[in-house]
């Protein structure tokens, strides 16, 4: 056949067969859209900081930043010494150190949870009532005066019988206080701990529905995180993955799955000395959480370390190296968020996050630019990879590891372009870029 000659196109199937198949799969199409809407596209904080309800104060966020800066000044006062502690490459030492210090001065905490559960414990009702009302007032004031973290909220007590009423009352007082102070802030996050059965998630949904109705709020305005802290939340008695059922029981309100390192480890009988986020039991639980949450728009968070960077410099450095290593390990496994329990953890949280994005952003930018321009190269990328590459760059931009100017210079893309690649339509992911 001569070059340029039009190809003959022939088919064998009647046009009606496509319509019949589409009709038969319509329920599946709807189910896919309902259950797996994809990532929400909003910013995910790199960490969550827990502060007991009786300790939380108007200056907590600034105080954590100042304490973290003081630790740096005392134990790693310059880029070279900080890089030496963490094993950073020479080319990363200065940019990571400078960005960590700038972050601690500008936005030391990305997500803060006022804790009324394990970090607070049982208190007289009047005392917890007052602390919950105070938390609402302080958070409302922080959002009003511009000193709030991007995300803030509370962790209530769980839905188990001994503390259920107390947890419900604390949540009611807190949310009512916010409403009376002007309304719910956009960065509001609620955390439901020690969830074991999907029915407890359903109970939380009904509770939030009742609050929304009482205040005339839009249905679905209130979402919540589910903490995974028991073995039964991973594997049910019938052998099913409980956490997947919990996501569905949330009826679209679940925003995150947070792994509780120490409660979960203890539940499995792991000795205290070995309770850590890199224990095989932790890896198993988080892998199940990750698979259950994939595509649902629910994000997974790693847990914490209880080794604190306190005491003489040698001990601080040891704790920093441990925390840095655990954070880098989590990032490589696509756990982009974790818990921080002490001001001394946030310098290494940001160092690990910034190093992770800065050491890979030039390669990611080059690959995405080639994909966007259909330029080819030594790697054949497809839409799913472009989604991952743009998501990587967006996460780096959101936390402050990267600047939009440097990303635009290497990719030729705007943030809107990146967001478009990061959130393709479902069918687009099946079409090759080549």
C-alpha cells in the first residue's frame, strides 16, 4: 500500500453492542465515581502536632517554633553542623538549613490537634468542659488574627462505652464554641481515635449530621480522621479488612487514616523497646491502610517516635538522626504525613521533607517537562506517572521545600498546569503518552 493512501476501516460489531455494554456497566461507573473520587487536590500537611487540652495556649504555635530554633542554635548552629548530624549531601546542606529556619520562623506547625484523649486523660467533667470551650475560643481567635496553623482541631475521646458520652460532649462544646465565635474555619480537622468497628464510624457520621442540622450547615460540611490503633481495625473477625469498611461507613466524611504507633504495637504484644513506626507490624498495618484508601480521597498518615531530642548534644543528635531516618523512610513509602510530639522533632521533620523534595525535583521537573512537550527521552512516562511527578512537585511547593519560580523555570509549567496533571480524569490514566 502506497505511503499516504487512506487505510480501509472495517468493523464487525453492531453499534448497539456498545450501548448495551455501557448500560450494563452504568452501575459500576457510578460506583467507581462514588467510592473512588481520587485525591481531593487540597494541601496535605506534612505532620500533625498533638498538644494536650490543658497545655494548649494562644502562643503554642509560636512557642514550638521558638523552642525548635533554640535547639538548632544550641546543637546545630549552622548548615554544616546540621548536615553533618543528618548526613545531608553537601549541595543540600545550605538550602535545607536555610529553609528549615525560615519555616520555623514563618510556619512552625502545619497541623495542630488539641488532644482530649490519651494526651489529656480522664478529668472532672467541669474541667474538660472548660478546656474544650477554651480550645474553641483560642482556635477561633488564631484564625481571626492570622496566627493559626493551616489546619487545626481536636482529638476527642473515642466511641467506646466508658468514654463515649464524654467524647460527644467535648466535641459538641468545641464545635458550638466555634459557631458562636463566627463559624467553622476552613482548616478545621476532627480526629476520632481508637476506632475498632465500622459502626463507630457510622455513629460519628450521625453525630456530625445532627450538629449540621442543628446549625443549618451544609450537609457534609464536617469531616474527620480515623485513627487506626487496634488490630481489629485492620483485620476483622471474619477476615475482612476493617479499615476499608470504615472508609465506606464514613459516607464521604473521612479525610484521613492515622496510624497510632504505640497503641497498635501494644495491641499486638510488641515489647515497648521495639514499638516503632518501622516495625514489621507497623509496615503491615500501614500497607493495608494505604491500599484501602487508594483512590478514595482519604489520606494516610504515619505515626510518631517517642524518642525525644532532649538532654546533652549527643543525645539530641541521636534522636534527630532517628527521627530524620524514620521520616525519610515514610516519605519513600508514600506516607507524606506523620505525627510530631515535641518541638525538637520539627527541625528534622522539615529537614527530611525538604531534602526529599529538593534532591529529586530537578529530575522530576525534567521528566514532567518532556512529558508535557511530548519530547521523549530515556524514560517512557505515561499519564499516571505524570500525575505522580506533578503531585510530587505540588507537595514540595505546599510545604516550602520548593519555590514556584524554580519549578516553573525547569518545567515551563504554571501551578495550574501542575494541578491539571495531578488530577486527570479517570479515563485519561489509561491513555499512553506515546
